[in-house]
C-alpha cells in the first residue's frame, strides 16, 4: 500500500490567509485547510494557486 502524499503551501506571511479569504469570498478556516492540503475541492485548488502566484507561497509535497 503506497503512502498518500499531500501538497502544502509554505512561506506565507502572517495575515495572508485573511487577505486570500477576502479576495476569494471564503472564510479563513477554508484558506487554512487548503494551504495545509487537507481540502481537495476546486476552491482549495484556487486558494493554493493564488497563494503561490500572488503571495509568494511555495508548494511542498509531504507524506501523510
């Protein structure tokens, strides 16, 4: 059985989650779960994309 991996976003500054939530019209909890790789919804993908492209986040793959 292979280990499942998840993508997390690192390198975001404090307060970035609040800015992303406001820009995308969601709550900060959703942003937090998305950047931790705990959500795999279309919104979570968009959050991760925005975190990387606009806020300098870096994608890291980790094993569960």
